[in-house]
C-alpha cells in the first residue's frame, strides 16, 4: 500500500514538473516572438527611411542584421536596447526617425 502511495506521489510530482517546464518554454517563445516582431518593425522603418535619415537608419540596419527566428530572446532584447540607445543618440540630427524608432521599440510599455 505504501509503495503504491509513493508511486502515485512520484507520478504527480513528475507530471507537475513536466507541466512547469513546458509552460516556461511557451513563455520564452512568446517573449522571443514579441521581440522579433519589434526587431522586424524597427528594421523595416530603417529601410524605409534610409535615404531621409541615413545615419540612424544605417546604424539600425547594421545592428539588426542577422537577427531572425532562430535568435534567442535575450539577444533580440539586447539588440532592441542597442537600437533604443542609437535612436536616443541621434535625436538631435534625425529627430523624426529617432522618435518613431523609440515609440516602436517601447511599444505598449507605457500603457
């Protein structure tokens, strides 16, 4: 009887652990997907403004080059932080694109 009880407890613990691991993986996937969408949006903005604001657009394109669906979430988030720093540094020279880039990267963080 005790062996059956211990076996049942072991099975419950293993199932609960597996569910937690799977839930964490889904969260990381969502995090990566959100960051990837922002990276793509910022890169598209940069390509559209390349002739108007070449310095900031070129810097953004260079920083986001090579980032894709296989890139881990921390690397995408780091790139977005770098793009924010670039945009803030170019506010004086290219204020329009800098403001758009900052708004795009920040997204719904303020609401």
